[in-house]
C-alpha cells in the first residue's frame, strides 16, 4: 500500500456572537482537516489545530500541501513512526523561522490520518493499535459556555451529567475573581472547577492571582503565564497549593521535558492536533508518567480531533479528564456523519475501524473555504 495524495481541507464557521478569549476576539471557528489517500482505496482523516491566528488556514494549507505532501506520496502509510521522523527532520529547522507550533500541528494532522489508515487496514480501532482499551467512557470537563449567566449555564451542564467545568479567565483580575467566586459559591462540592488564563498574565499579576484563587480549591489553573516561561511557571507551582496545568502549547518532547524537569506543571495537556499527532502525544504522556504527572488532553476543534484524543485516553495510562467544547458551534459535531456518543458528562470511544468516524461530506463542502 502506498500514499497517493495528501490534502488539506479548510473549514470556517461564522459565530452568531463573537467569542472573547484572552488571546483576543474570535468571530469564526476554523477547523483544519487532513485527508491521506492510498492506492488500496483506504483514506484516512486527521485534524490540525488552526484556531489562531485567523490566517493559519492559509499557512497550514501551504505547510501540508507544499511542505509535507512530497515527503509522503509513494510511501507506505503503515510505517507511521518512520514517516513522522521524516516529516519532523525535514521541517523542524524551518520552524525556527515561523514557529515550531505550526510544524508540529501540521505533522499532527497527517499523523492522525495515518493512524486512521492503519486501523482500517488492520480492521481495528486505533485504541487497539495503541495497546488496548484501559477505560471507556472518558470523563469530560465542559468549557466554552457563555458567562452572561454562568450560574444558569453551569447548572444546565451539571444536569447533563458534567462533573467538571472550566472557566475562562485571564482578563481583568477583579472580573476573573468575581466569576470564579460566583460559580464556586453556587456549586461548591458539586463540581470540579478548573480555570484557564490562556497565558493572559504577566508574572506579577499571576503571583497575585494564584494566591487570590487559593481559597476556591480549583482543580487547576491552566496557563497562568506564557507556556515558554518555564521559570515563572515553576515559581508559581512552588508558591501555591493549586495545581498548575499546561501543555497544549508544549509541542514536542523538548518542550514537555523542560516543564517537567523544572517542576512547572502538575497536569500535562497534550493536544494531538497541535503536539505532533498521536505518535508524539504518546511520547509526551510517557514522559509525564516518568515524573508521576497525570495528563489531560486538550482539544478545541472539530470532533475529528476529539475522536483522536479519546483513542489516546482510552489506551494510554495516566489520563484524567478530556476537554469538551460546549460552545454553540454546530459544525464541530456535524462535521461527522454520526456523532460521538456523550452521556452523563462522559464520551464513549468510537468503536469502528481506525478513528471510527466518517466525514459528513455535505457539511464539509458547505463550510469549505
């Protein structure tokens, strides 16, 4: 079996109401899919993270179709690790010019598609190729809901079975504290409460905020500083009892090892669509195990990448919660012909061959750009 083509599919979905993040406003949701075709009639699908910046769709199309495609056509898609190494060696030095994240995210999309092909070729789900299922369903934490009436929305999510909720902070400190205080007092003891600052603070503000948030016994504070401020994160971890989480922007083993060695994180958050796909994420999870640090995958994209993360969690020891985006973005779910089953705040791992999902071609073509 040989690879005959590699294609990038850019999707863009307008939001009825702009989403406010510490990164900046988001007026559209962007999804980047990768399809790898073979001469055996088997095609795999993967996802590459393209949330920010808004021009990442154009960059990723060029990186995948001009930077990676020629490395893959004619190769055996079942030689996943050798192909991963080939892609990494070819582009990682160029990543110094425009960003390691873009390179590892592009490789990640291709890598997930290769695992999808392998599962189809061998007739088993990806989790079986990764060593077998350790657990199913996977517990989720909800994020992405409107905070105009946070108590009402969190109450709805708890009624749906969610036992963990993540709040977005990293804006004005007083506003952040008010949000956490409001939700905490409404639901104390009923739900694990997480908070994500999206790298929105500088060191002085982060120091004040982690101490101010300690009384709320948060499950974790995520990315209180820039992901590459390893020294600053380690200082925060040493000064607070609240666990520190990071990793969606720690793109490879070097990044993760730096965080773990410094004692900068209590939870690792690898994202298969950002951190080199399933191949590299397995390595990152193994590193975390060495330091006795649990992992909790990040994914803020379509349900193609969500499926990949579920397979990772199902088969890889040391996992905790999985992120579930609950924002009003129908395309996230509708990109699949059949939805992933979510019940009582937990997701069931797809049981079909490979990823176990199929694209909804009508929706893909409707939002393709």
